[in-house]
């Protein structure tokens, strides 16, 4: 089962190892789960773990062998991490990667959990560079899946709850798309994209909509 | 002398008090200097000072009377500050302000100090909103100066070291502009903007260029 789950963290590790073939260390803005995914893929990490408490961008240690910066979700994001990553990205040969572009996640009590897209936006401003985004809507994750399982895009359905990532991902990869209304995006927004005069907005429109993924499961029942 | 210095912090305080006439508290991402500027203008602040150590967006206190979020330079920026500000900005009546748009500052040893423009970019992504920028290149600072001193734009010279903020500010306010080469922007970039086919890039081009502000001071000498 585990080998059938492709997270943006796992695909980022594959990208660094197999596509970019990074030689040197990777500076990670992210949580332990992402770090573990990278370590398991054999990637060498540089983190801020060695910094003295109270270190600043004026006096902190900067490694000389950082060849990539990877930004993921990080609820321990600090100004120092942002500043260090900005320094590493001054080297044009240092790769700039983001696990995903999710701007935020809605919590149960209407609070907002900023996503890695925010941290990437900060670093893009600080570095004047654009990150390569591994996760949806970039087709790289589908390429990862295709490389390990024989899948025919015409036989796939992309199911998701966010129009701006999940549905666009499907469109980018030639998959039919289905929106579930149990998450971020609602019918009204999908309709607005559909009615929009801008053809680029039509990539946000799902082929199918279900109230809940549970409604869809009956399709799996044998007749 | 002090009353002749208009910082983006001071002008932000004036904007909140006199233009937006904010009733309620202001959540500040910024340093003590900015907070003091606001307090002196009589603005009520909400900061994260009351949070327990180890608080997260899941369990922290959120105030009910925050009517504006102001982002300035903050070398103690954290994920929690970003998350709290994102929550406040879900209220469409909560104002979203930034002291300035500076993306980064170059330190002596080629290190990068991220500017408030980065933090604003993160919060814009997390909130899906655009900040009102008080500092350059917005003309609001010149309006502040004009409101307190009689100044004729035609008699003013805007001197600065960054094409994308200082020169555009001058252009926006109808001032002649002068670039000093002792800071961020160099002659090559100014020339590239001048030679650009995109007319919007011509706003970045200074009217005058000096190697150093010192070269210009001789103009003040009496004949």
C-alpha cells in the first residue's frame, strides 16, 4: 500500500535525486516528515539544527556546499530560515524547489494554517527567483507515478477538493477531474470559473462534481 | 530635525490614524521601533506578546477587535505571526497594510536580509489579499510630507539607491529623480530599463545619476 502513495515530499526527494541529480547538500524549510523522506532517498541535508540559539543572519553559519533549497510546509518557519535560504539562492547554481503551492489550509474552527505556498512566496520575493513546484498542479507527480506504474491518463480520474491545484493538475496531465465539495472549493467558485471569459480559467473547472467522495464509492460496487 | 524625517513607519501610523481612522486594534508584524511609532500616534496594538511559549495556531488566543494588520520589517517573524495575521485578514473589514515593499537588503558580506516585502508576500499568499503599501513607491509618503510642509513637486529631487522603489516613487509623485550608485541598483540595470521596449519600465529610469551622494553635495555650495 505504501508504495502506492505519492506525496509531494516523496516526489521532491525523487526529483532531487533522479532528475536534478543534486551533488551537495539540500537546505530544507520543512518538517521532520519531509526531512525523513529526503534522508531515505539518500539526500544530504543541511538544516539550521547547528545554529546557536539566538543566531541571526549577521552571525550564523552558512554552509558552502548547499546546492538546493527545498521549501515545504513548516510550522517552525522563522526569519532566520528565510534569510539563510535567501543567501543560498544567490548562487544561480543552487536549485530552488517547493514541494507544493498550497497557499493555506482551513482549520476546523475557521482558523487559517498557512501552506508552503506562502513560505515559497516569501522566498521568491527575497531571492528574486521562481521556485520549481513539484506538487500539484505541476505534472511532475504524475510522471513519477507513471514511471513506476503503467497508467493510461485516459483511464484515470483526478479527485480533489481544490480547483486551483487538483483540477489544474488533472488538466495538465490529461486526466478527467472530479471535485468533492467536502473541502476547500465550493460549487459557486467552479461555476464562476466556468462562466469566465478568460479561457485560462477553464482549467479550474472539474469534469465531475460530487458532494462527498462517499457518493462516488458506489461506482466501485459490482453490478 | 526629527519632524523633517518621514519614515514608512511614521507614515503608516498617520495612515492608520488619519486616513483609515482605524477603530480597534492593529496586529503588528514588526520590530519595536514600528510599535513605538504606532503607540506614539495613539494606535492600540495587538501583538503576540501574550502568547504562551509553544503556542500554535491551533491553540493560540485570537483577539476579536483587530481591525488592521500592519507588516513591517521583522527579524523575529515566525510561522505563528503569519498564521495569526492570516486569521485576522479573513475579516474583509480588517485592513491589510505594509510599511514598504522592499524585498531584501544586501549586507556587507554579501548576505541577504529579507525585507518586509517578503513577509507581505507570504501574507498575501496566505490571505488571498493585496496589501496597501504605505512606503515607496506609493505616493502616500509624499502626501504626508506635503500635508505638513509646503512643497512644490517641481522643486523637489528624489534621491535614492533603488530603481524599483525610489525612482518609481519620484515618477509617481512628479519629482525629478537621482540614483546614487552607492547602494542597491547599478548603472547597468538603469540602462536596461531605459533601453527596454516596455514603456512601464521607463518609470525605473532616473533623471540623474551620481556615483555617490557626496558628489552631489557640492551643488549646495554657494557660488
